[in-house]
C-alpha cells in the first residue's frame, strides 16, 4: 500500500474512533494530620461541566456548570481546602452512613438484640454517628476516562464501628457522562446482619454557591402523594400524611421559599423549615424513578433527580447561621441551599410499617442516584 493510501486509512480510523468526551484527572487535595494524602479526582465533560470528588468522606466537593448564557459557577456548597472540612464538618457533599438521617435514641433492634449508636443530634443519632462515613478517609480504587468518566472509592467499616454490627464494605462510584448525567452509586455488603442507609448530602445553590440569591427561589417538583410528619426531634411519627392541602405539596412546581416559613403548620415549626421525608414509594426498586425536579429561574440551571430509593429527604438549609463561609468566601445563611437525599425512610429500623433497612450476608445494598443536569436555553426569560 502506498504512503498516501496508508495515510488515508489512518485518518479514516481516527475519524471512526469516538473521541473521549469525558475525562478523569487525579490530584491531591491535602494531607491528613496523620500524614495520609487525600486524593481528589476531577471529572469533566465536553459540555463544560466539571465535578470534583475528594476521598475524605467520599465527598462531592464541587459541581461547576454553565448557566443559560454560558457563565460557569460552582453550584455545590463546600470548602476549597482540607482544613475547613476537618475543622468545620457540615456534611457538604459527603457520603453519609451507615444509617443516613436519624435513629431514635440512636438505638435499633436486630434479631432480638438492641444496638446502641452514638447520640449526636439532640437525643438521637444522625448520619451514622460522631465518626460516620463523612469523616473517614476512603481509598480511591479506580479512575476512568471515556464516554463516561468515573471514580470509585472504597471504605471498609469494621465490626462494631459506631456501634453497628458486621464488617461492611462500601463502594462509592461517581460518574459524569457526555449527556450531562452525574450519577452517584453506593454498593455495600456485610459479613453479619446489619442495617444500611447510605446517601449523598450535597447542598445545592444553582445560582452559585456564593450567590446572594440563595436557593429559596428554586422551583421544586416532587411526585409524592404523602410525606412523613415528625415529632419535635425530627423522628417520624409513623404516619403517612397526604400532602394535599399542605405546605408539603410539591406535585406541581413551587418555589421553596413560598411556604418554607409558614408557621401555621406545626411541621414547619418543628423543622424550622423543610427537613422531612417525602414518600416516593414503599420499597427499593430495581430501576430508577423520578424523585424531584429542581429549577433556578435566575440562572436557568436545573436538574432532575432519579433514584431507586423509596424516600426523598429535602432539607432547606435551616441551620446555616453565618458562621461558615464557602469556596466563594461568602458566608452561608439560612436558605442558601437545599439538600435532596434519596434514601430509605428515617428511623426505618424502629418503624414496623417503613421499608426494610436490614442487610444480611450474601445480600447487596444499592443506592443509585442520577442528576440529569440542565443549563437552560440561551436568551430565555428570567
């Protein structure tokens, strides 16, 4: 074959090979007090979206995306340095578990035995205890580029960790596709019967994490017919209460701030805003289903959240008290972000009519959540 023909063949082969639209790049975010390095992995796609995951807490540290006019902003609250994550942990983008959300009194009964976990939220346990998954250093086990870029992290929680039985192995995989889908998947196994409820605690402000707009103007849709009312300590009462006629009805799009301070509803007074679980289903499913849709009219940014979980905890940032500042060096105040956590229901092990949180040897726990990110149409009305 002539050199000309060889060149043409090589060019045709290159043209036929799809370009890698999404890339993963590993770096170092900092060093732990004991000298261990904290890896960071940036995932980026061809559409200008970048996410960074750090190994401390298997944390979503940033999500940078353009608005309707192409202007980029970081829309996930958090810190730009390791020291702040260590000194002022706020669950910013962190993986939380073994049992996300609350356990009444920090206790649960399994196979006739009662287990006690640390109390760290009033009289109850929150997000796995005082040293939950958000505060430990995970191991980066895989970093991949391609049509979908991804990073996988692993943590092995020993038997008795924070009072939970069984050695649990957890893999957290973050992936970003050229379709603007950010997916977080948690997979866990245990060598003894235990309980599992693992989720991500990202705080979202789609106007930008330092924006004065906050998140109360975000328009939210949640396809739930009922929600779980709580007592004054945020523990569900066991009732499935219809959303119809209440401030918890998001079946049609509603701005979070429209009713977040409606003190005529006792539940709003209990939570100082929204900090409740919406009932999307009654059990974990094999496939993902729509959990919520969030849109920011100011920037045009938004996302659809899909998951295989039965519950969605929405938290409206009710306890930000201006003592924390983030990456944009702006203080965080009440209502500056919202959290959307797909999960099994709060206090499920202590509630007979709630989904089963038990994980036995030979079984696999799986929580997958996909954010279908949107950037709005250029020139659209604000």
